[in-house]
């Protein structure tokens, strides 16, 4: 009888713990944007520039843009978010940037913070190319 009461008590405690579990990360105010000076490098006609590092609550976003002349040939991530929907949004943002050949792209629904940080970093890299 004592063993049954003990097992039931542990089962209830386990149920309450599972019931109260919240899989969402603890939300806090997003970290302020961290800006590092964009950098540019050139070799054999191709130019590569880095955008600013933009912090979000899911991680820092920083892009590197490769150019051939004035054409954007590639956009890669130097730093990327660790979690959240923004991780899935990165390939979409890259494709839009390559298609638009600018930072004038739409944000991805559900990944607004990551999208806005991606666009800011992309614009900083494009601005660094122009200077």
C-alpha cells in the first residue's frame, strides 16, 4: 500500500512538471544591434564585402556579399541565428537578394527580426562596396 501511494505521488509530480513545461525560450528584451565596421576585400576582379553584425534575440546575423563588377554573385552568412524561424528564412532571403540585386527585399513572415537584421547587414555590405 505504501509503495502504491509513493508511485502515485511521483506520477502526479511528473505529470505536473510535464503539464507546466513551456518549450518556448524565455523571452527577454532583444539585445541591441551590434555594429561592426563593414569590411571590403578585393582579389582578381572579384570583390567581397562584409556587412555589419546585427544582433537579435535568436543570435547575430552578418552577411558577406561577393560581387563581379557591380553584380551580386553570392550572399553568404558570416554569423547566423542559433534558433527560431529565422534559421529557415535565411535561404529565402539569400535568393531574394540575388534576384533583386539589392537590399530592397521583403521580410519573411514569422522571421521578422532575422529578416530585418539580414537586410541591415546586406545594406551595410552594399554600402561598403560603394565606398
